[in-house]
């Protein structure tokens, strides 16, 4: 039977994320960000894919599962009202 794990990367380094994936026995990292870019070094699509590949893991970007532009805009607007 296949297992599904979820993981976030806030506060993590790319190495720590990759270590956690390997330790958990993950075979493929599925990136569900609508926009697979990051201001944080090592977490953009290309860098993340290369990092997991170095550990022998697969990478799959499923953009359609990410938050659409309207949702991201609403989240930013809500954060500005605080």
C-alpha cells in the first residue's frame, strides 16, 4: 500500500527538508505550489528538484493542485489588515 506524507518548508533548510524526506522513506516529492518559486534559496522548482534528485528521490510538480492567483491575493490582503 502506498503512503502519503505532507511537509512544509517554513523555517527549514533545503538539506533538512531532504533529510526528512529520506528518513520518512519518501520516494517522490509532489510539489503542489501553483507557482513553484521561492525567495528562499533552494526552494524554487529547479533547485528543489535538483536537491531531491541528488538524494535519489523523484520530483513532480502538480501546479493545478496549488492555490489559484485569486486565493493568493486574498491571503496577502488579509495579512495586510492585521
